[in-house]
C-alpha cells in the first residue's frame, strides 16, 4: 500500500524551511542562555534576572564555586589551607586582597602587623578577649608564618568574620582533616609551633597542619567536659569531650587536632572540651572557613 506520493521540494522551499529551523534554534538558544553582562540603561527582563539568580543558586547548591587559592574545596565549604595568622591593618587595598584570599606575605609584612604571637598582644592593640570592637584584625591563610595563638575563641571568630569568613563547624573541620598523617611529618613532638604549611602534613582535600602544630578552635560550644577517656580501640588520639559540668562558669569551645607537644595523642580525631571560649593559650590557634 502506498501512503505517500513522491514530491520534490523546490530550492526556495528548502531555503525557507532551513531559515525557519535556524531562527527557531536561535530563539531557543537565546532563551536558555544566561547573559552575564548588561549595558547601561538597558531594560532587564525579570526572566533574565531570574535566570542569573538560578545559575548562582545552582552553582552554590552543587558546590561548583571557586575557592580562592588560599583555601581548598571541602564538601560544600571552602576551608583555609593553613592555620590562621592574624594581622592588623586599616589599609583598604590590603583588606580587599585579604578578603579575596589573594594577599601575599610580602604585602602583609609591608602593610600590616601580625598578632597572636605573645600573650595579651591582641588585647593590648585593640582586640580585647571578648572580641568586642575587634574590627581591624584579619585572619589570613598563608604559608611560612608562625600561626597566631594566644587568642580567645571570640577574637578568632571576630578575625575570621572580618575576613568574610567564619570558624568551621566541628564536622567541617573533621572532613577537611581526614587523611592527614597521624604523626610525622606533622609537628607533634617539638617545643613550639613550626611555620604554617608543614611539608607532607596534608589532608585528603589539601589542608595543612590539621594534626599538631597548634590546636584549632572550631565553631561548636558544649557543656564544659569533666573527663578524658580517650577513643578506646578506635584511635590513640586525645579525647577529652566527656561529661558535662554543672559548676564550671562557662561552656567549652571545642578544639581539634592536638598541638606540637601531643605526640601520638595528636591526630585527626583529637578533640577537647576543656577550654572556655574566653581562654587563650600558646598552643591554641584556628583556621577559617567560608
Ligand atoms: Ca593544627
Ligand atoms: Ca594519633
């Protein structure tokens, strides 16, 4: 049975058909494209605005956003590669570079002063233990410097905030730390901190010194711990997050990873609930996240 009769199209009909198809594809392509630049005075449709917001939301939700080179991607967060150093400056250009995560050590040394190097130096220079009024101090992730310590949780959180960052949560710290060597070459058996960026003391995602060097404040607070039972057979790392004091006059803020003096009890599981957020010690620093 014959359903169709043979019929040749004219050249004009073919050109017309192809033109329609081409125009159709062009319209569809424009409809699904996302313009990223707009001209002065141009009327922007709600559709174009919504498309841009949707693209941004998709990028954030899928983690497809770029971390600055001073940080690494870890799950949905960017986390500092290095233990923080805290610098005071009022230089707007330098502050912009710090916030962008692109500042160099030479630029910092020329235009800022590092604190958290001796007991009380932050408070004496305008960043009190409470964090109140601590506006000119910035947390920086950079290799080759003494990590700042002698810093309360409040001062650390303020310095992170000033750099458009925050303290990582306990969970964020944990997953960023996984894979770091448990001991050498990490700094776990010395008389003081080494410079940030210890060769080989690196995690699966590319962060340095999450084992040893300085303990690191994380965001989480808990009731002050009362015991130190360890991890049992799971790990030789320090575990002093047990019990809940009803008499200590304040909560504890968690610290992670152990310090330069912790030997085998340093490690990616080391956790301690024995420090008030208002405490500051030579062996507790932090890193920031975004
Ligand atoms: Ca550390
Ligand atoms: Ca260990």
